[in-house]
């Protein structure tokens, strides 16, 4: 098969014609050249007979591509993204196309596709990617992900996943201990993300109070009411919709100016729901809200839940990482009183996506709620203790191994290392907060020092600086952050998010979860915003 001139030109860094500086020292010393993959196909790789050598060469080339990407991710001179509009990517760029062929393509093309997929994506490990709650690139975590993919097994039974099942048990116990639960209680499972973890909490709460719903359905239930703060994650409403309770039966409790749920308002909502004929059963408290990074007063909420016999869940997807820090864990005081907790190590702890946990105080409830005992998986007459067949604790069947990368990172860092990482991220937030107070033309959304690593602010461009506060200024300011963000993406120099909230027009939200980010990156962010908005 002859390669097109376009493809040949794109093979630099992948084939034998790549630049010399991209060769490994070992290859240079031995005078070896890379394999020519232009006429090699996937059928030549293992398990093909004699495919060991070619498989090794192919994977080495792939590792070279990944190592180049990892190295570039840490270079501040590189772009956070090489932005293209959807229609451009769909139409194809150079030799990169999303179209799927009828006939197999050579490994050469696959290697180019791998490189281009990284090239046109967003470099979330870049020190100046501040756009999402999950960012960074932990090399040990990456190694764990590679091993997990190589093992390619499932988490439903001990017989196919013995080591990973036991790792999950050890990690869950460790995390339950950190939450503050005693050794004789606690259960949990790794989930595909915080939304699913929160869904589990609502499912378990309903089953706890009304176990007959599992077999008899919604007809045996009263009309149930759920409560969460107006600044909580949307997954609580989504869970109510998915589980058939209705999003309108989720009461959104008012927050104070810093974004914390007001306990007296929660009490009022519970009373109001009762007067409407609804049956309150579940309260979600947030430890680290998405926008402000606020922590609800957990002890006060726990008192109310105890008084009304309500299930208390703590969504600590974002804030759970602070439990690793001796300096900041007091912000989650009262979490030990929760009946369930969501915690996402793929956020503040920097574990590669995805890695989320639902922790449940009542041991055995997960199993009771979800088990159906499929005999082709969960036979009771196996040669080992079948309580380690954890698949029936989940409403999934297939479940990805998310545990190993966290386990390996914990071995590499220790609890103290995670704590130091959390402290560093919050120090960056404090530094940004201080800089915003010192610099002209920036305004803080919240005047108080940030509780978490979220810092929210406006930039006031030249055309708005003489305008008095009021609707006209607000309407024009609302357009500023989106325009700056658009220029930011097109330039590819840095990324942060923006959003409106309540009566506040669009503002920037900078979040720190990447330990590679330094104070110099904070300075660059503010200077870049000012540069990009100079003519606005």
C-alpha cells in the first residue's frame, strides 16, 4: 500500500525519518532505526504468531508519542489547546480525519492518528489549564491507568479480579476511616463519577426507608421530598428525575452570600414540604460547591436530619480531598455524621479520570438494594468466600477498574503527600485572591478569603471603567467574560471557566487542582486577561 504525500509528511516523530533529537539514547547508541509501519497492520500484532517483536516496536513508538505529549504538557511555552471549531475537525485537518474506513489502515496511520488526537485535544495537564475541577497529569496515576487497561478485567467478581477487588476493600476502609467512621461500619463502591455516586445516595436512601420499592415499584411510595442547596450540583435534581421522584420535588434551600446552605431555611423547607403532603426523606449537604467552593454547615444540617429522621448525604466530590490536609480538614467538620458521602479523588487529589467513590455508613445496604443474584456470575458454591463478589452491590454489571491508579498514587505519595498537594492548591487560590485585591480593574465576586481553591472575579475592561453601577453596566459586563474566554481559547495560552450565578452577571471562576501550577501561572493569567481585553 502506497502512502500519500500528506501522510508521509506527517510521519516526523513517528517513523525512521523523525528528527534525531526524538530518538532515544539507546537507539542512537546501537545505531538502530525505528520499524517501518507503513505496510504493517494490526493483524501483524499479538496474538498473531511471531508478533512479539512488532508488537513491542509498535508500543514503543506509541510510548514515544505519549512521552512527548507528557513532556510538552509541562512546558509553559506550549499551548493549552490548539483550538478548532467543530466543523473544522469534522471536515478533517491535514491527514487527520474522523471518518471510519472500510479497509484497514496501516499502523503508521494509527500512530499519526494517536499523535493528532492529542494535538487537537485540550492539554488538561498543562499548568495553565484552570478550567475544570479535575486537572493535572500525575505520572504514577497514568502508569496505574496503563496497567489497568493492560489487565482489562472487570470488577464484578473476585474470580476475575482478585487483586483489584481486595484493593477496593482496603481503599474504601481507608477513606471511611478518614471520613471518621468506626471500623465496624461502612461500605462503598467506586463509581463512574460524582453524579452516579450521588444517584446511589438517593437510591439507597429511598430503599432504606421503603425497601418494598425494589420489587413493588413506585406505586407503593408516598410522594417524596428531597432537599439540597440552591448552589449544589445539578446531579441531585437529575437523580430525582431518573429515579421517578420528579425534579420538582427537590427543594432548593437558600444559601447565604458565601454560598453555604442556611440551616433555618432547610428547616423551613422541610416544614413546607410536609404541609404540601410530601414526605421528606433525604438531605444533600455540599462540601465544596462547584462555583464558589463553599462548605455547608454539616453539623447544623446533621442536627436537623437527626431531628426529622432524614437521610443525610454529603456531596464532597470537590471538597473531599481537603480531608487529606491537616490544615483544611476542619472545613468538613460533621461529615462523620453523614449516612453517605460522595468523594471524587479525580478532582483535588489529581487521580486520572475517572475515580469517584460512594461511601455508605450502613454496611450491607448496597448489596440489599442492588442484588439480584445472577447465577451466571454470582454462584454461591464457589471455592472462595463469595462475599468478595462485589458486583451485586452495583446497579451496573460491567464496572471499570478505577481503584488501582488511586492505590498506586497513595503508595507513591502517602497520605502526607496528598495533604501537601491539597495545601499547595489552596495556597495558589489565596495568592490569586491577594493579587486580585491589589490589582486595578479586577473585582472579586466574594470579598471573603476563599474556603476552597475556587476564586471568582470580574475583569473590568477600559470601556466600562467610567460607567456607574447599574443595569446598563451589568448587561455590558455580562458579555466581557465570554469574549475574553473566546480569545483565550483561540490563542491557546490559558483556560479558565466563567458563568453567571443568581443575579450576578458572567464572572470568571478559577479553580486550582493541578499541583504543577505555580504563582507565576497566576500572574500570567491576570496579565493575559488584561492583554486580551485591552480593546473591549
